[in-house]
C-alpha cells in the first residue's frame, strides 16, 4: 500500500483530500487469480475464472496481455456459471466455443454434450455442441443485425464489399485486397466516423486460396491484433460469400494464419436462416497468476 500524505493542518478540505488518497491506494493491491488458456485455431484466449469487477476488466486485461508467455490476443472474464464477458464487452465466437468446452469438462462429461451459454455483445443464448474427448466444438452463431454491401465509401476499394453487423462486433469483409495496417486504419477511421461498434474486424479474404487474414480492434481496451483466427470474422466472411447465392447449405473452410475454421451457412426463401462455425479447441488446466488492481 502506498499512501500519499499531505501536510497536516486544521483546514477541513485538506484532511478530506488526504483520507481520499489513502483509501484509493489501499484498495489497489496485488491479487492472485486463476485463468485457463484456450487455443481455438490459434486465436489465443485467456479465460479469467475468478470474479473481477467489470470496471477493472481493462486494467486486468492489460496486465495479462503483458504476460508474453501466454501470447494472448483476447481476454474473457467468467461472470457466472455459464456467462462470460470479453474485456471490451465485445462478442467473440472463438471464446464462446472455448468457454462451452471448458464448462463441459468441468462437469466431467465424457464425449458429446450441448452447452447453453451467454456471451457479451450478444443478447441471445448460444448453443454450442462439444466433444470433451476430441475437443471439437460447433456453435450456432447469432444472426447478423444487418448485412450491407458498401456503395458510398470515399475509399474506393471498400465499395462492393460487405459490412456485417453482429451486434457486439462489426466486420468488413474485404475481397482480394492486400492485408496491412495502413489499409486497416483507413477502414477503421471510416467505420468510426459512421458507426460506433464495440469492436471492428477487417477480414482480408483471398479468393484464390480461401485464406483469411483477420485484423481486429477492440475499442474499450484499445487493442489491435493481427489475429491467429477469428470466429465471428469467419462467420461474417461466410455470410458475405453466400449473400448472393440461392437457397441451400453452403460450407466454407477458411485457412487463417494459425489454424482453420469451418463455417456453414443455411439459406431458405432467399434469406439467411442460420450460420455455424466449428473446429477443435485446445484448453490448458488452471494457471494462477498475480495481477494488480
């Protein structure tokens, strides 16, 4: 505990200020918390198991990101038996898959199970099929709030591409444009001039080999990562690729920098009716770390 002391006088205002500084510093202390590391196709996710106040998410997540041995791209906080919130309160499909598998393993389920979870950035319950022996997971993703073909952007290369709003994150699916931070930052400026999403992903899709390069920005924690993979970005890309197709079931295997994610889109009556993503998840045992908040 660090206490900043002001000169003691009989001035009532100075005494009050001194007490406020002592209380503030006294409540900030080192704490041990338990975490697990999930690896859904290389999108390394730290799941914090102990309760952390939502107001401290950014502070704790920043310290966990600095623990380079974990190579984390995102942090989620368990806030109930089947509920998790990401550090920026965004939505994350990969974290949802990982969390569901963790719950099934906690329940000592052997083999197939279906878990119902809640995730930040999504107002509906999510259904995740898991297998605790193979660590395979399949999630029915939330339906997009909107699917828009961009047509009026001052960035010419954006026009004709799709903007998919999943509620807790907005994705731009950019077809056959070279990935890079300069391009990403230009798109980010355009999006935040017109929208205010909790998170933004730009999915650089190469149609020649079905590869995806995800770059994701999370507003509240002010982080930008070239991600190993992106579950919601895979969803958005599959929606964009099937947007002009007729009714049916359309399957995509998207190769990403650190792994592959499969997505299936179902369309009927010329409308999107369901989207799934699936793939294996690696999950560590509990790890104890020390953070300061």
